[in-house]
C-alpha cells in the first residue's frame, strides 16, 4: 500500500498549532475580542455626542456657551441640553395650555398641502413606535419565508388592522399579524409581511437577542434557557434520588 503522506504529519501539525506563534495568535485574537466591542461602543458614543452637539449648540447664543467662559469645549453638552429641553416640552405638552398650542399648530400644518402630509405621517410613526402599548416589535418569531421549508427570523409588529384585516377576515383566513423580517447585517431594512397568526411561531428569545442574531449573521445565538432548566431539573432529581437511596440504606 502506497502512502504519500508521512505517518507523523498530524503530530507535526499539532505542534505547529500549539507553538509560540499559535499562542501569540490566540492572545491577539482574545485581546481583539475584548477590545473591539469596547472600542466600537466608545466610538459610537463619541460620534453620536459630536453629532448632537453640532446640531444643538448652534442654536445656543455664543455668549451662553461654556467655552466662552472656561475655554474648554465640553463634548456632550448638546446631549444634556437636548434632554433638558425635551423634558420641559414634554411636561408642557401634557398640560392644558400645551395641548392647546400643539392642537393649534397641528391644525395649521394640516392645511398645508405637502407639509401637512409629511408631518402627519412622521407623527403617526413616532406615536406608534414610542407609545407605551401592546406589541411593537416586542416578540421575536419564525415564519416560513421566502418559501415553504425555509425559515426567516422576524419581529411581530402587532395584529393587522384596517383594510388588511378586513380582507383576511373576508377570505376566512383568520387574524393576520404584521411581521417585520430584517436583513443582515443591517436590521433597519427588511420586509413587511402579513402572516396568518397560526403560521407565526413565537420564540422565547428577547427582541434584543434576536437582533444580535440578525446583526451577527447567525454567529451569536442566545443561551438556550430551556436546556439549562431541563438540566437543572434533572440534576435536582438525581440529587433527590441519591438522598433517598442513602436514607433507605441507613
């Protein structure tokens, strides 16, 4: 029998993988795994605060800015000002006088041909996303998409309403759910599907865990709590059984 490969080649490969260069490579990758999330998070926060400052600070008179008095550009000041102004406007809008002003402004915008449509659409989207109510991407699910036998990960936006719900009811298909199926690795784009409720399989994972799964392209899976609970129950049962055996032996 002719063997072209030397018999001790796997051992040599094993030694190469466990040599000094392999140890350096493993240390570098471990450090990269630790540093990359921290660095990207800090960079995102730094970039967002800078963007907010560039948007808010020009609205503040120059003589009121801190750098005119202390000589230091305080990064993040625009974020603080934005939060304070938003809280004040929200407090005023909840009162009678604030509701009157907002109602008058909305009536004025509604009379404008193009601006009224843009404002109305943006307000409806903001109210739907930010309002504290039932079902707005609060459940992750699996649906058969784009064809039977292939499963797609999505988020339940809520039950179908209006004309879509009436059409589903008229055809005897029951209740439909609006499901948003995001794309990888950018979950802000995707497809809106109306799926029969019986074909939507709700998952135990949280929307945050599902978003991580989508962004990572299937690399980051949440911990399976069902398997962990079953293993803990089996271990507890085994401990109870051994305790009973020891008691009987006594």
